[in-house]
C-alpha cells in the first residue's frame, strides 16, 4: 500500500514538473522553405499586377538567415545584397525598415553605425499568429515605396485575411477630424500599399503648380471648396521625370482650360498632361488615383 502511494506521489510530482517545464517553453513558429516561397510568390504576383520594372525579393528566418531569394528580370545586380539587408533589419529590429530611414532623416544619423543594418524602405517583418517568424526585403522596383508595397504583399500571405479564399479587403474609416487635419496641410489618406491599386489624397492648393503627367495613375478629382483654372491635354514643355512614372513640366502648349468649382468632378486618364494654371484663394479637393 505504501509502495502504491509513493508511486502515485512520484507520478504527480513528475506531471507537475512537466507542466511547469511546458509553461516555460514557448510554442515557437518557424518559417520553412515552402513558406518562404509563398512569400516570394505573393510579392511576385503583386509586382506583375502593378507592372513593377524589376525587384529582388529576399526572405530570411527569425534569426536573419537567408532562406530564399528571387531576382526579377531587369533588376540591377546590387539589389540582391540590399534586399537581404532590408529583410534582416526588419526581422532583427521587429519593425519595417521605413521607420529607421525616417528616423535617420530626422537627424539620428548615429544609427547608421549599427552592424548589419540597412535603414532603407522596403523591408517588413513576417508575422504569423502573433509571432514574427521572419522578414522579407525588396530592392530594385519602381521606387522605394513600391519596394515596400511588394514586401508587404509578400508578408501578407500569412495574414488572417488571406487564410480564406473568400476574404474581403479591410474597411478603411477616417474620422472627420482626421480628414480635416489632412486637408489643413494637404496629405495622403490612403497610400496604395498592400493589394490596393488606388490612393486617396486630401489635397490643398493655394497657388498654381507644375504641369503633370502620371504614366500609370488615372486621377479622379472631386472639388470640395474654392475655384481654379485647370488645363488638360496639349503638349508639355520642359518635361522631366522626377520619379518613376511621374513627369513634371514648366508650361503647357494648347490643352483645354476649365474653371473648376465646388462640387465639380473631373477624371484625367493616365498619360494626359494637366495643370492647375490659376488658383483663386484656397482650393481643396480629393484626388483618387487608380492604377
């Protein structure tokens, strides 16, 4: 009887010790090669959707070790090392690399001395069930913004929204106070990241601007307040590409002028020159950019 009792006590103690040990060990998720390939496939699909001119996509595990890399046609050779650096930085610091680029721009230049540190936009952590399991970095797309968009598209393959074929995009809501603040300085409400093929700008203009041509984006403008002389069509003078797909000029020959006022809506197809030639007072307008 004593032997049975002692045996039961030992069993209970061992079970308790096992339970304690289990509580001290985290249930860690790991990124596999197949998972890394899914990330690359997600980023590549988005690159094709937006006609990205190239890009190198690198995926690392939660320790910053390279798992997989793919270089799209037309990408410069240095893109591989840069994309790996972005992925490592994102996972080791558990933040998108855009954060560090902005910190350095704001004056904290000492951060560039950190080892294995690539503070360039285009790297994001990969998260699954609340754990960071790796990082993805992209370099060599149309712009730093598009580098990040491709990286986000890749990382999002493990998001709950993509776990179901019937998933729908998240609803975006902006309180009136936030919208008013955006118009007070003119800023972007929706930046087109992820799988969105559109942007929404809360635009403010108090003087004429340069002649513009958007190679990829179609603009839909809705006037909230003010009046302006707006010219579309014609031939741009002194055009220069200031960013991929964005051309600016100093004048416009020909074209059709219109007097825009509160309540007006006008659409400008991609590739069409347009110009706010004259602005009377403060001119507020929404711009929806569709690609």
